[in-house]
C-alpha cells in the first residue's frame, strides 16, 4: 500500500484497509519508539512543525517521532514571533514552510486549516488538530491503543463519555470505531451530547449507538471507557459545572462493577475527570495511549515520505 | 371584482415549482430589487400545485439565467423548473440540478472555518444530498445548516 505524498487531514480520507495498514506499521515501530532499536530511516529529512495553538503532547510527540527516525525538526510554535502577527495568510506561510521542509505538521485554531494547507502545499501535510475540527492522528493512536490492549476493535463495547458536543476527538473516534465494527454508547449530560450530524453519520456507517446520560448502568458491559474532558468554560454557571463534572468523575468505586479487561482511555490532559487512584489500577491505559502517539506518528511520517524501515 | 391576472411574458424566464416560501430568496438570488429592473417581474406565492401541494412562481421578463444563478436556485429550491420563453413560446425547459460540488455559491456557516478568515480560497462544498440539499464544507467538514442565509 502506497501512502507517499498523501495528506493526513481527516480520518475520513482513509479506508478501513488503509487504517489497518497504518496500525500494522505502527506496531512495527514499537521497538524504535521505545528506544530498544535505533533507526536513521528519515536522515536528511526535515519536518516543519507548525503549532499556531498551544499543545504539549501532540507537538512533543511529533518531535520525538521525527527524532527517533533521524529527521530534523524546524518549528514555529508562537505566532507572536512570526509574520502571522503582521497579517500573513496561512496560505503564504504554508508555501514558505513547504520550501524549507519535506513534511508539514499543522495545529491551527481554525477548522479547515489543514485542508487549506494541503491545497497549497505539494509536500505532505499532517493535521495535528484544526480548531474544533479533525485530529486524525489522535484517532489513529486511539484505535492503535484499543487494538494493542484488547487484540481487536470489532465487537468491542466502547463507552465514549464526557463532552461529546465540543470534544474534537470524540466525533472522529466515533466514526472510525463504527467503521471497525465496535458497539458504541455515548454518555453525556444532555447539553453536551454527541451532535446530531455525527450520530447520523455513525448510523449511515452502519452503527446503532446507544445514547444516555447515565454512566453507572453502562460500566459493567464495557470493554473500553473513553473519557473526554468536560470544559468549565462551556457552563455559564460554575455550580452547574461542578454538578456535572462530579457526576461523571471516574473513580475506583465506579469501576467496581467493570469487566476485568476494561481499559480506561483519555486523550489528556485530564483535569479531574479521572481520580488519581484509578492510575494504579490495571484498567488505566491513558499514559500508554499517550506513548502510542510516538509509534503511530512514526508510521505516518515514514509512510507519507515513502520511506521503508 | 376585477380579477388580476399574471399575463404571459414575451421573452424571459419562468421559474416554476419553487418551494413554498422561497420566492423572495429567489429574487435575492436574481439580484432583483425595485431600482435595478426595467421589465416586469411577477412573483406568485402560495399557488396550488398538483405535484407538491403549494408552490411559488417567479417570472422575469427580458432575462435569461446563467448557470451560476440556476445552481443557486437549486440550493434553495431543488424541485424548481426553468422555462425560457422566447416570443411567447417555451424555447427551453429544464429542472434545476446541483452538481456534485458547489463552488463559490454559498459561504460556510461556521464562523471559525478557514474559508471565512481572509485566506485566498473559494468556499467549496460536497453535495451529499440534493433534495433537501445537504452540503458539507470541503474545508471544515461541517454540514451547512442555513443555505439561504449564506448565499453569496
């Protein structure tokens, strides 16, 4: 399968077979990602890391992935130090960075920015999050984590919990999991439930998601509990936020009824959605999930640059 | 009481089977206002229709429509038909039909979409359904909710 020069803008650009191939290549990257083996497969290549919005995990993990492969990284992480502040368009910035690098990674506050970048750049563009839009590398590493931990995605009962309305990871994850044949349950307070057009898209893809505001009744049958952050700024009333956040806080007591194999995931950063006492249980996989960003991004970088390892 | 009739037009266009309530939006698409036409424009609203129950009709004298205008009408009224009248005869008759991609006819309704941020790109949408039209922004991936409010 050839991914050379492919832009990674939305998970929808990938077929199931292509995703499976990327997950396979990610698995092959594991010994290089954790430092057991060394490779210089991307020596001489330059990654342009453009982060026009704050990010710790995604930026560092792309940088780490590139370093593990022997590539060099140039980056822009503060718009205040660039021409953007002088009013330069993103289109012009991209054409400039395209000339300086072999692959571009872009995080941007506006939805559709990555598609625009892909339109103007002949070099491959990888979307590292565009506003409330897509974050395909997060979805890929989420799928990779489920497959690695449970051996399969098909047939798994997955609860997606938290802010499903605004949480950018929840929408594309729901669609991708449906393509892979997982059974979905969306748990959120009514005001933060999954948007109608995502639910309809999941149904069009053959899914039949359960929609509820009650987490307690759902835990015992779940294989995956995927938690997203409920952001305080979504609530005009701080008391209302406290009430909702408290009701969905996952702790050891809540997991008492869970299957032994249940895995708990979270794209991080967490605030107080997961009690620290959960960290020490065998269910907690969110730090492993964060690590998985490295092999998955290594697989993507080598794939779009057409380099075998 | 004297009956008021809309008389046949010699030359021009009849836009028929407009979705009920959309006639004024069609006028907006045609760019017609009280200052910029010299010929008769007839607007019929809430007219009985065998096919759809009720419909609107717009007749514009001395004007034929370009493709871009017809495509915009298809966005707000997918069942509309266009009759081109020459010398009192129907010279051409066709249904409006959206192509698979809509370019530069509507702007994205998402204020945070990159196409609304002074970048050198034209708004583009994939047409996922025609009746009612379902447009998905090629850039931000959102479905456009209010088409008539976002016509360019």
